[in-house]
C-alpha cells in the first residue's frame, strides 16, 4: 500500500464489526479500513430478527443498508463471502483466498455459532437454527403455509421466537431439558410467570424433557421426548443457545476459554489483535447482548484511534422481547444467586444485594416501567 500506516482490519460485519467501524470513523477518517465477512455484508440488526413477524417485516426490510452503502458510509473496503484462513500475529498478516493482507491493528468480531442439537438417534431431518439474516430468510421461507412450529430450547432466543410466532397466530411447542424458561437469566418465580404468560397466548411447554429423536416426513416431523411422548409438528427450530466462534482465535494461538479472552482494553493475548462482541470473554463472562457491544465499540474505537481507553461497563439490563410477559434483567450471571423478590404475577421487582448494596435487579410485568429508577440504584463493583 502507498500509505506507511497499514490498514485497520476488522473480521466480521455483524453488529460488533459495523459498530466499531462506525465509531472508529468518527475519530479517524483517513486510515485505510478493511472489513472481511463470510456473508454478503448487508447491515441488519440481529436483535430485530426475533420481533420481525410481529412488526410485519420481511427479511429484505430487515437489511437496512446494502454492503455498497456501508462501504461508502465507512470509507472502507468490504470483502464479502470470504473466510479468513490464517492469521500470523508476528508478520501481522491475514490470509484468505490465496491472498495475504497486512494490518496495523486487527479486530476479531467473529460472533458466535449456534450450539448443535445432539440427539440419541442420528437424524437426517432438517432442523433450522437462526443465527443471522441468511438463516432467518430460510426460516421465513419454511414458515409459509405452516401452522405449528416446535422450538427446542427455552433460553432467550427460544422465548423471544415463541412470543413472536404466537403473536401472528402460530401454534408453538417449546421443548427443553431445563426446569423453567430463561434458566440462565431468571430465578424460578419470575420464570414461571413468563411461562404462564406465553402459555396463555397458546404455547405448549415440555420442560425437563430432552429431545431424543426427530423424524422428518414429507410435510411434517415427529419429535420423541425423553419420557417417550411424541410431538407431531410442521417445523423444528433449534434454539438451544450460541457459543463464541473461536476458530480463528485458536488458529492464531490467542488465549481462549469460553470466549476470546481480552483485558480491559479489549486486547487479546497477541499484540495488536483485539476482539469485540459475542466472541469475547471479559472478566470470565461472555455477554452476548447489544449493550456490551455498544460500550465496547466506543472504548475500542478510541484505543484504535490513539487514545488508549479502558472498558467500563455501566449497568446494562437485558430487555427480553416477550410482550406476553415483559422481563428486564440486570446482571444475567446472577440467575442462580439469592434474589429478594417483591410483588406478584402482575409485576415483580427483584433485587440482588451484596452487603446491602444493590448489584442487580429484575423487573417483570407492569413493574418494567421502573427500569430507570433501578438502573440508578445499582452500585457496580
């Protein structure tokens, strides 16, 4: 390249990759910027996928900017449909399609992969998992002329898709080996209220039930549960969770655990390589939510632009998009800790306290209106 400074290279054009690119361009309009992505590079907000049916949005409408528009906005080169093969931290290069690209700084924004559904009996049945707009487009195509959908998994993704499908008239079955929905986010009492709220809209729950076999027929499926019951359905969605994509990180010998391990500057274990988004593990936590990406992108952009900036997360409540029974939770990692709960099914307020200081909260039903009040009461460590 003609510039003495090599480009900033970002691998990934999801919410993390594009958020960082936008924040960086506010601070540095001159350095070459290159993004590499496995998909087509169109911009969409992944959290919007789980409410699109309710909002009557098509997959095409969810893509709010084309890759060409993003390249113009960011003054960037965006390399699409490309899988990075190797990263050489010593030479500061990435390789793809028999090409080698040098970088000044490199950011991995490779996101997360869906966890595969493991069955006791092998199956050739087509089981959908929705993790990006391409997956979602296929899901919407498969929904045409269907009336009943079975979702395997009762976490955040499973509950939000259940709510969205119920809102537009589908019959929904939810199967999960967990004892209650949102097991990793909520204690039992508010989770049962959520379960009831979705049941009131028509959801059939099969909890503490692993799926052992799935058989596909011409226009239907049969799902066998651990207790022997059979569910007949027209479409199967696997929503048992996501896991950080560590493929490239491991190939580059970056330190990994649950995710790519980063410090308070979002630096990995290799010099001039950073990570952001759903692939990241920070302080032994993986926070696969929007707000950590937003705050991380702002801090990292400053660091990459020359102002070394420490990551400081504020109180970041997770808003669960279940209109059948609204839920807001702060500090997801506290689901298994003792909560102080006040209220009833109409609305709960929950506090998690350490030494009389509020460290986390949850709000449900009509109590979700108190979100800002509770945010202001939380004292982070």
